[in-house]
C-alpha cells in the first residue's frame, strides 16, 4: 500500500505519542457515531465533530490502516481527509470529509477496515503557571464496504457459527465468522459462563475463526445455545441467540 502522508503537523511527535486518557477528565471533542461506514460507490463521506467544551480547541485528524502508534506523518491509508487540522469553537462543530483515493485496490467481496483518529490539543495557558496538559485521542473504526454486499451487520451476526469445547477442565467457545463483514461483539455468554472481551478478540474479521475461553462452568442444560451482543452500524446493540454446534 502506498502511504498517503499528511503535510507537516504543528504537533511534535512527543505529543502524539502521549495521547493520555485520565479517568478524572473527559474529552471535549465528540465524534458523532462509534464507527464510520464508507460505501464503495460514494465519492466522499462526512464525519461530524462537536466541541462540547468551554474553550476553542485545535483538532488534528488522520486515518491509519491498523497501527495505533502511527502518527499523521507515518499513517498509511488510501484516503484523503480534510481538513487534517481545524480549530473548533466552544459548542460548535466541524465536518470532516473523507474521500477514497482509488490508489489502492481494495477487495470487493468483503469489508476492509481502517481507523479514524481525532486528537484534541489542549489550549495553551498564558498565566505563567506550570500545568499538566492532556491530549485526548479518539479512535474509531472506519469500514470500507463494497456495495455488492447485500446483508446488513444485524443479519450477518445471525450467521455466526459457534461450538462449545472443553480442554483440561476449561470451557471455551470456538467462533467462526463466515460473512464478508467485520463483526464486533460486546458480550458473549453460555449460561452463566462468559468470555472476557477486549478490543482485539471482540472483533471477528471476515472468514475469521477464534477460540474464546469462558470464565465459569457450563452444565448440560446450558450447552445447547449461546447468547451474544453485536454492535450494529449505528453503535447500537443487537442481542443474538444462536444454537451451539454439537
């Protein structure tokens, strides 16, 4: 993939590397939506940002192909994002425009995944005091979706395949995604046993097979079906109940 490199940024690499998330504070810049869908037949799409804070903020945005450590200067993705840097006034918004360059040939029989990054830069202080400044980065999934795909994500989640296994006394679920969609799950349970999910193991790529250990025991009466929650295109949760393969 040929890199698309943004022009030289006003931020230092140190600031980009230190996108801190503090439990006592909250980002002021909000992305409208928990994921971005780019239909392959669109020339460009829009993503709305809102500044819910009390001060104007400088915002820097870029797209990467999965490397969370990539900076705007090193990120690789076949998209043009404008404006890459913007000032957003308090209680105002900004529209980002995303355009697929076509320089990279992406699969037309399944989704491709990229990541949209939005970094808010804290305002500088002129009072002469030393203060800790925290730069918040939001990072959401961007799915390039070929128009030839006919299902939606809710229908695709119903096609997941699951099998219950036990090895050395430990229960696990083997999951298979036979669909051309990336499926993101927020919970998985068999009876009272559940899988611990994180950012990596909770997403099944098209055609991907994973084994997820379960915490807790499963008795015979619970071994016929499983329940999970799948995240749809709008960030909502769809509850799904499926039978377990023998």
